[in-house]
C-alpha cells in the first residue's frame, strides 16, 4: 500500500521520465542512452511496439485501480491488458509519447512501474489468498510491503549482478512458489517457543538453469528480517558474477560455492550489520500491518441456505463453485477465482470492459478488493456465500464465469513470439489449441487438477519447469520446436520437470498432451491427482506414451 512518501517519489519520477521521453523523441538521447532510463520505468521494446509493465505489489488491487487500468487500456492500448506470473499487468501497445501520461494516471491511483525491470529487486509477490486462507499462520502482505518499502530505489541494490525476485507466504501450503525465487520467505512458528519467525530460502529460479531454493536460515527472528536480507544481498552484490549475465543470478553463486559456504558468508555479514540501523522500527512495522487489518466482516453462519439452493437449482453454478471457490477463514464467506482462461482466449488477457465488470464486483461484494494470482487469474477474496450466485451471473455477463480454476484448461502461458522480442516460439496458439482439445467441462472435471505451463523461450516466464506438464518453445533450424517436461510442481512438493523426449511441432503438442492424460486416466488410483500419479508411477509409462507419437518427429530431426 502506497503512502505519502510513495506519492511524492512517484510524482517526481513521472516528471523526470516525461523529460527523458521528450529528449528521446526530439533526438536528444540516442536509443542506447535511453534504454536504461526506460527500463527503470518499466518500458520494454518488444517485437511490434513498446510494452509497459505495471507493478501490482503482492497481487493486491483496489476496484478504483482496476478501473484506471481499464481506462488506460482503452485510451492508450487496444482495449485490453495482460496479467503475468509475477502478479503484474502489461500493456503491449502503448506509444512512447503517451507513456508519461499513462504513468501520471497510474500515480493518480497509487500505482507505478518502478523496478518492474532492471537488475534490482523486482515486484515482491505473495500468496493470492493472503489474509483469508484458513491454513495461514500469519498474513504475508505486511512482510511483503515492508520489503517493498525497504527495497524501493535502494541505493546499494539498484545495480545488482542480475534481477532479483522475492516471494513471501504465510500459509502451510505454498501458493506463492517460494522455492522458485531468488529468495523465498515462509512465515513459520518455532516448535519450542511457538513464536513467529521466518524460514529464509535462497537460490531458486527458473530460466535456462532451473533450480529450487534451499533453506539458508531455518528460524529468523521477525525483528531481524531487513538486517538479514541486507546481509544476504550484500554477499550476492559483492560475489555474484557480472561477466556473464547467464551466470549472474544468485542461484549460480549458491550452486557454485555451496549452501553451507553461502550461509557462512551471510551469517558473517549479518554479524557485522548494525541491526538497529537496518531493521524496521516496531512502530513502523505496526503502522504497515494496520494497512492490512481485516475488513468489517458480518457474523454469518457457516452454511447459507440461499447458496445451497442456488447450487441445487443451477448445475452450471454448482460446477463453477466446485472448482473456483477457495475456503475462507471466516464462516459464511468464500474467495472466488475469476478465471481468465476461456477456451480460445490468450491466457491472462482481460478486456477493459471485463476489468470494469470485476472492479464493480469488487466494490459490491468483496470490500473493494481484488487479487492477481501467479496463474494469471483474478480473485475476489471476500464474498459472502449468499452473494456468490449474483457474482457468478454477473461474471457470466462479462464472459468470465469460467469453471476451470486449477484444471487442464487453466493454462499458464507467456506472451511468446506473438509479442516478445526474446521469444523463440509462440506460446498463445499452443495454449489455445490445448484448451480447445480439452474444452468439454465434464472431461476437465474427470481429469481433475492438472497444471500446464508454457514458455516461449528459455527465460521461462511461463514457469514451464514447475508445470505438471511443461512446454518450452524453442527455435530449431529455423522452425518452432516444443520440448515437453513432466513432473514439475510449484507447491510444497516443489519439483523441476523432466524432459520426456525429442521436440515436437506446434501441431503435435495437443496429441502428446492427450497421450499423457490418457495414461494417467488409465492408471490412476481412486481420488489420485495427475501429479500424484506421476510420483507413484514414475516417468516411464508416461515417457512410453509420449514416444509412441514421436516417431515422425525423430525421423524429421534425423533428416
């Protein structure tokens, strides 16, 4: 949550960047001179246009902010935006001369694009069910906000060896993919003292060298968080490689020297740190925590007769409730996932009209609050059970009553070669083809939870490494080639998927996915999910099924 200090800083940055854009447009700055300036303000140059990435700290939006994004999409883009796996939003078609005005409109509602690019600490992410999940030990959002304030334009950590991503969870079940981040933070309770503490994990990350984070400190006292992070960042800043950007992430440093050596260096730096100077004042911590006080819930019974009657009378509503609702810690409420994965849609895309529809629902039914998920969906976190039928009908009017959260068509995909200058293959058409193949709702429910994640290049913005089925698009001899992995997992049982065999053409991918699914359906035990079946059976039967259809590919590759 931004305060008066953020307001002044953001306004100053908007004015500064407006001058830089004017100098670029009149030729006062070359493209090379302008590049680092635009990246510091979230402006990327993509294949066809500039792209603007907007920070949404820990995935939290207010209805007014979502309406402002809708306005920007209509006025300066093509009437839509794209939610990312980093809980950010991207506009893919802004004109450079319009960006300062866009930044001013964002500042009007407490938003900006600072540190959404560059070798700095990026947007801090968190569990999208923070503050409402019944399995939560403590709300991670105050921690994420504390880190955001500490890391914003930090003079020592604004020119790191490489970009740096932090995720925080406060629940027993990891929904923030903390082990796939440079630093993952889990709120824990000490088994002896029962005091809240932090487990600090380091060295995770996907991309061309996927690794899972390892624990560097099992129980860190809450009051020492910033001092410990400061020590950790200093070690990385001093020892991370700067000669090769492909080996510059902290995961490479941890891997090369080992977790024990890295821990020793952090602890030595931590011991030298003036903790009283670096750590946040308890009063400031309390001030931040007050921003995240629970909304004024009504006292409600756990069961709503109106809700139960609506499910009985409307099977489609009941099907949506079965997969798109998440249990709320307060009786009589639920958190509702708004899927942005309609069959044939680009994953994560939302029109300005749909943004306004969700903003209105947030106003009326969810205490003015919306969340962005790592799976490129939205959440209404505080909906009364008795109101869910009305919410569902209104979503239906907006084309968003899609009952597939966590199912096979709830596909995560980066923009790929349709937009991204770094991409080597398309992602969106592949996601669309798979979704069409499994479009039957009854079939999706029979398959059950199954996460497909697609990246259009080795940078892995689609998190394909931790997909139950992962798909990586590459360029091979001038053609798009898709590598299939199996067994990845973003949850508590975090795992990196294993490659199943040779690359496929885009047209072969849906058939390959179907063979994997059919193998699961034929061999699963009662109530066993896809990923649990993979763990029990191993990769062999799935690899055999995958290779059954790869003879043509192998023959083509050998030619």
